[in-house]
């Protein structure tokens, strides 16, 4: 879905002017795009004289703690906010925290699976990162960036474009990055901490992942079961980006990382090239996302997941 960005942004401006109590929430297990976009949008709202809250269900990942002062760990609240802004959240059900239904809801997102579930929808499914959409909102509302908001948007874009190499990256992405270079913030350190640095546990799991691979022509799937996850005392940070370990294998055009963080619940992360639609594959399991990157969560067992994927690979896609 792609909304009328200008029209929806102006609706957003009007709605924000009429409320004081605002909550921002990203999707579950928020990545660099979700965190950076929330932080930048929070700074924008502060510029407009608001005091927004940004809640996470768990403490912010160490790799993003440069923006940790914007986030509070509040898994659930009974407080009814006037406005809730879902940031980088393709489905309403994927919000990272629980809260009462607000008076007005806003979705700022770039997932192709987003159906426009909010009252105001600032959605561009061609954008490689929600951070790029946030940059557009700053421009449309004539709000000036500063070094910190520029850093947050830069981090968001770097993380969701794979360092500007994913095929969703477009000309405007590079032009925005070039403009962000005019602000004074530690660009390399931002990339190094948020995108390049991996934990020791990540690297141990990557080795085990390769050993677990199930392959079928140009498809590969790796599985980290609950026993392995727990024995390594792994966290979501330790599995972030592991799907690319599989995707980067020569000859692989469709890669799936399966992680069983909770016993009996398997999370799937899909990465594909032009031959495969990741969003369609995720949809089989009730998930979604983008054409080249998508995800799902299921209570099916590993063998059942493998069988469904084998059937999907055997059909015309």
C-alpha cells in the first residue's frame, strides 16, 4: 500500500496540534530502522512542543543505546493516550507494547503488507526504510533537522538498506544520505555500532546455523532450536541479521532463518532476490513484510514448516 503522503502528513500535522498525550511504539523486536525512526519522530514532536512517550517491551538493544534516553521499558500500560503512532509496524498486532485503544491512531511505515489500519496512514511501500519517510515528514512540515535527529534517520536508513546494498535502495535514498552528511554526527561510529558490530554469540550461532542448513536448489533454510538458543544464553540481538548469513551463500536466492526463542514458537526471517516474493512466502504462515524481506511467527513444528515451504517451492510463484 502507498498512501497520499502529502495529504496524510498534513492530516497528521493537524491531529498532532490538537493533542498533548502521544505514544510512539515500534514493532516487536525493533531493529535499527524502527529504533531510529521512533527517536527521530520523537525529536520532531518535541520540536512541535509535545512530550511524547516511546515505549518498548524490553530494554533497548546495546547496539542502539546511543538513543536509549528516548525510550522507556513499559511492556503494557493502562493509560489511554490521545494519539498512538505505530512506527515501522506493518500490522497493528505487531506493536511491541500493549495499550488501550487511543482516540486517534497513526501508522508511519513502509511494509507492503500494511493495509492502512490506522486513522492516519503515512505509508510508502517503495521506501527502503521508514527512516526515509520520517525524513520526508520533516521536510513536508518544514521542521529543521539537527545533528541528533539526522543521526537517527541515518541509522534507520543504513540498517534497513543493508548499508545501501539492498535492491530497495533508490536514488532518493542516496540523496537523503548525502544531505544528512551535512550534519555533525559520528557517521562511521553510528554504522559500526548499529550495523556492523556482532556479538560473539551471534558468530557462534552463525557457525551452527550453517551446519543445520536444509537446501533445495537455490533455497536454503537454517534452524536454531530452543535448546541451542537457551544454551548460548542468546537474545534477539544475537540473531539480528543472521538470515543474511544464509542469503549471502553463493547460489542462494531465497533464505529463511528459523529461531525458536520460546519453546514451541518459531520465528521466521526471510530474505530473497528477484526470483522470490518474501512477502508471499511469509503470508503462508500469517506473516508479511516486503517483497525481498519478510517475517512470520508460527506454532508449527520445524518439519511442518519445511513441508509447507517445499510445497510452495514446487508451485508457480
